[in-house]
C-alpha cells in the first residue's frame, strides 16, 4: 500500500502530494510520515532519471553493445577492401548468392560445437523458431541441399551475428561482415583446397597488411592424434575445442583445462602436448607418417598424405613461403572434416583506431588482432540437410574482414593518409554571379555522359569557396564558367593539384575530363 501511495504522490502536484500524505498517515497504521517522504523522494529521483513531466523519454544515444557506426572516411576504406576481395574472388571464377539474415533455429542448432551458445535466438514469429545467422557456411549448405545443387563456386559477403563478449580493439563484434569463398563439388583431392589457400595469400598480399602466415592442419590428423594419445571417442570434439585455444593460452593452461575441466588423463594430455608443438611443411608430414604412434591410425595417415599432396600444389602456386603445417591448429567448429587453415598476422600488434576506443573499449598502445582468415573442408554438412543424406564435398575460406578494417583504419590514421570519401571527378564552378542556370546545363551534360560531377547548392557562391571545397574533398578538376567563357564557347578547366588552368572547347570537355581522370 505504501508503494501504491508513493506512485500516486509522484504523479500529482506538490499540494496534492502533501494532502495525500496526511490522509495516508491515518489510513496506514505503523507507517510514519518520514517513511512516506523517503519513498516519495526515491520515486521522484527515479522519475527524474526516466523523464520529466513533459512526456519526453530520456535515453542514452549510443550504438548497441558490440556494434559501431562507420563514418564516410571509414566506409571509403571498407569499400576499397571489399573491392580488393571481390576482385580476387571473381578472378578465380566465383559467382555470388545471398541468403536470409535469419534461419530456422533448427537449421543452425548443433553445427558449431561449443560456440552454439553464441547464436542469437529471436522471439517466436508466426509459429517459427528463428535465429540470426551465425556464419555464412551453414546457410550455404542449407541452400545447396534445398536446391539440389552439387557443383558451384560461390562467394558471399554479408553480415552475421554472434552473442559474444565483444572486444572492439581486436576487431571482434556482435554484428559484423563475413567474406566467404567456397567450392562445392566432387573433384580430385586437394586442388580446390590449394586454390582457397592461394586466394588467402593473394588477398593478404594485395591489402599489404604486413607479414602473415597461413597455418594448415587436418581434422583427420587431429582425430587420429587424439585416438593414439588415449583420448576417449566421446571427448574428441571437446578436447579439440580446448586445443583450439593454444593461440590465446599457453600450453600449461590448455593442459589444465583438458585435465581439470574435461576429465582427460595427464598422460594423454602430455602425449598431445608432444604433437601440438610441431610445425613444418611437407617434411613434417613425411616424418609423422613414419611416427610409431601416428602410423597406427589410418585416419591420421590419410590426412598426412593429403597434407603432402596439398603442399605439392602450393609449391606450384608459389605460396609455400607463407604456409606452415601446424599440429596445434584445431578450429573448433564441428562441421570440419578434412583440411583446416587459418591466416594470422605475424607483426607484434596493431593499435586500435580511435573510433574503436570511443565505442567503450579501453584504448591500448598495441593490440593483437588474431586470425584474419580461416576455413577448411566440410564434406558432411550439406548431407545433414538432405532428406536422403546425400553429401556434397565442400571446401571454403572466410576472410576476417572486421579485423582487416581495424588494421587499415589504423594505418590510414598513422600515415595521415588523405582518404577520399567520394569519387567526384570534376566540380562545376562559376567565376561570376547569375550563372546558376549555365552551371546546371553543363553538369547535366556531364552526368548524362557518365562523368562524376558536383555543383554547389548556392546561386552565387564565391569562387574561392568552390576551389577550397575541391582541395578539401580531393576533387581533381574544376570546370569554371564565366561570361567570357560562355561567349567563346569554352570552359576553363583547372587542375586542382597544380592550379594550372587551360581553356577547353565545350565540345571537347567530356573527352578531356575522361583523359585527365584516367591518367590520374
């Protein structure tokens, strides 16, 4: 009753509050006026935080946790990166598809191992239980099975969602883009797999992010290793997820998790430790084929033979300088069946872009960005969706685009690089007043010819203001109209970088702009 009274007290006028308090003191035995005043004060404070009597709701302007806005400069960098990646995908003959941003919950459930807890579930809508897509691979497999496609080379660039604990300075978000390239179909072994690694090498080299390496392993080698080291069959996936943490945790901590949390014997953990410390190339695969323990596993031997074949193709693709066979690479997703790989930057760290620190993440002098690409073979995933269990062999790679953006943004800030946020080729300007109509006629000619052009939205802007806009925006050319130019049927074309000016006939202007902008 006290609470009900206090709500009434907060909703009325000051005089009403006093009268009601007096009446209620007599009607509520054991409750003092001081108690009522205390409760009213609390509710008034709460009301002040929520909003005043004007009915306006007070809220904090911010992006949701694990998300961010991108300004024009950041978007220009993102478009440049996207264009590089898409260009590479198309160079390798890929076509593109798109899938819904949400799927039936049962489509995603059970495909990601321990990471399944990070799936974003939606409320029941129209009798369907839905979830936001966690990656682009499972929707791709569903698409293949649903449309009975057995052969395709595709790329897909779209947003995915993970109910993760975000680390903005490491390029880890709850909403982010993935850039996937996949090859589905029955082909001779390791040829598509080698092409995926070649694609990663091309993209990271072209983006010039710094030195990198691509770690390679095989799920069959891991499973064979677990078997010969004494890991029970029912603990394979669990132990695999723990081994996958070796890039973030020292071996001692990984071993503790295996023994103390996963219930593995110390002897088995120690045997695993001997293998996961090994790195090399084709020579390591040959050595492990002769290993006394590993040679007892047909599964491991099959994986090691494919690793040897993979490296022979990588030599032909001229990328073995960046690829290493690393037995500690596990990749926790359940759907991998064969070769797995991950690209990491080998530089010490990359400082966060200022925008990342502003989004609630602590600013650091230097941070590691971790993996920038990863993927592998998943021959059984499509069959999980096919009513008859028909399998479609698949291999693919996903580019860690958000982490790459973080690095590119930092590099642009550090170098004071001037990033153009538009692609305008020419500014149509005037040297005198009352020439707006002539400017609009000229810019219409340019637009109709496919020239990227801009004009100021003022009738009589100062020429200096127009030229300054071009310098600030990086517009390379200015087409200047004046009364004399109109009489002579010419346009004064100004080259912004050198401030040189030349008279060009109106008939030749479009060709001259194309020539000068193509040279730039």
